[in-house]
């Protein structure tokens, strides 16, 4: 027998060693092998082989751009007009230098993605999200430079692979597989980390409002042009944000508005004018601010933000868009901070308007093989290497007594004391044979474990290896 039975259900008080490389709960899907999802584009994303580019997976990444210091200004004057537009591909996207579109890529771009026969973004049904995320991870792994990311969810880290099922909601997950914990470049780990961080932000915001405080969403943007690399934009934004919140002027302003704390996140989209990174910060105040106080705070933040951005050689942000403040609402701030369910926004050619998130860029490459999308997605991963998804001000989490912050690796490792049962254990040689036969087996097995338990897993494994 290739699969040995699982043990009795594991209760919270059970004593068992935790591993930091095992995988935690994953987004659930009811999509069975060969079943349609009801959306043409989603079915295509789940079942069709990714249209990989001719570029070798082993090709080294382009050298990372060096951030400009405030003293190292650009030699040319600040730009008042847009730079000439780069060549564009069939999808209207910039074509990376040295990249060309293949005939298959152009044909894929022309292929309708949805039932309405357009290339518009199509939302992914909740029961298909696991399969979509796992397929995108399979595409992404071939182009990762990080070895853990290439092994994520596919390579055992020591021995057998366990399938476990949580007792509270019946969701299945793996123990014993390498997990990369990469929030920005791994679709599966990124989804799991974002959902965890979103719940923490929600808890703090709810507790703060219940105590009589107010929460405001502050957005910081900076000018950009087509062709601007992402990394210098990102470094300029992070440094300017840091500068805004330092010094005696900031200490006076925080006293005036009753500042309690903040949590900051980076969001980046890409569109016709290139990369558009912007920072979102939730600002917690002791009470609701008067309109005059909101405007005073906005003006203060804008003056310091725009002044610092200019030292990096960029144009000054506009008064209207450089810094905006709005009283936050749960769904809005989680989405804007990159902590919403990105698949609910849709996959396909475009996101909102003409801009796409990095996950949508990866989905575009998966569906079309567009070299420009691959180049953009790689640039995003390189620029975000080592960056934190969220940055909390000191003492804010502790003020509302939420659990200590976990690292990304700890989040994807799951909860070692969760009430769960072991469904099955798969020997290493059997696991390797399964993923060689069908890369989609990683998500299909979890679906089978949730719906049919051990016997269904055994049958699935036997049928897969025989076929």
C-alpha cells in the first residue's frame, strides 16, 4: 500500500514537535479532477499547462537597481513630461528589453478569457481559489532564484508527507513539505500570510474603535514614468515615509491629533505608465478628528513627504494626490493595504482600470506566455526581497494585547496545537512519483482528503500512478 493510514485525531493538548517548514491551512477548493469551475478563464488557469517563455529558468536575474540617496540627484532636470513610451505588445503592455512575443503568446492574448468573450478580468470563485493559487505557484517556481521558493509545496523536507485535516472546518493541509514563506512572490504562501495579517489588523482596528478611538487610511503616492525601475521608487517611498515620522515637528503634530500608532503597508500596481508604488498607513487617533484637524494633518504630511521625494530626483507629488486621508472602512483598508483576497479582484488581462497587481501579472504570464509579464513579475520579486509586508509602530499591537507577531515562516508553518486529524501519510518515493506524473496532484489530493478521507486518498494515489 502506497499510503499508510493516519493516526487518531490530534487534540490541542497533544504534545508533538512543531516544524517551521511544514505547511499550514490552505485556501479551500471543491474543484475535483477534470471538473469545470463555471468560469472559462478560471478553468483555463486551473487545467491548461502554463505557456512558459523560451527564457531558461536558470537565467540569472538582472542586477538589482541601486537606490538613489538624497545627495545623489539625477544629472538631468526634474521631468515635466512623460518619457517616450516603450514598444508595446499585443496586450498593450510594455515589452521588456530584449524580449519578444511568440506566436503562441499572441494567440493566447487574443483568446477570450471569460464567458462574455472579452479579455476583461474575471473573478475566481471561492471554491476554485486553491487550484488557481497552486497552478500559479507551479508556474512561478520555474523562474525563482530562491531555492526554497522553487521547492515550496513540492519537496519533502525530511521524510514522509502527511495530509492532515482540521476538525473545526474540515480543511486539509500538508505537513512535511518545504514552504518558502515568501509573501510577495509565492501565490500560496502570499495568500496565507495576507489572510493572517488581515485578521491581526482587523482585531486591532476593531478594539481601537471599541475603546472610542478612530482609524484613518492615509495614502502616500509619488510621481513615476514609464520605464522607471521599481526598486528606486520603493526605496524613495520607504525613506520618505520614515522621514515624515521623525523629528520635533512630527512630535508636535502627533500630540495635536492624539496619535496612538500606525501600521504601514506597501502596494504596487503596474499599468500603461509603468510601476505605481504607494504606501498605505492606518493611523490610529484617540478620538475622531475634526475636518480642520484632518486637513492640518494632511498638509503637514504632504509638505514633509513631497520635500523628501524631491531629494531623490523625482518630481514633487501633486497636492491633490500626494497625500490623501480618509476615515477607513474594513473592506476598503484591507484591500488597499494588499491584505484582501486578491483573487476576488479577478485574473486575466487587467485589474481595476488599466492597472494590475503583481499576482494578476503572474496570472497574465501563466495564461499568455507574455515575456513582458514575466519581466515585470521578476522585477517585483527582486525589489521586494527582504521587505516586510506590514510595519507596526512600536507598542500598538501590545496596547490591544493581540498575540506576538509571527514571522512569515511561522505563519505558513501553521498552528502546531490546532485540533486536527491525520488523514494519511505518503512515503517519499510515492510522493515524488505523484508530482512527476501530475504537478496538479498537490492541490487535488487536498480536495480528495477533504471530501473522502483516507480511503479516497488511497484510491486517488493508486489511480494516478497506474494511469
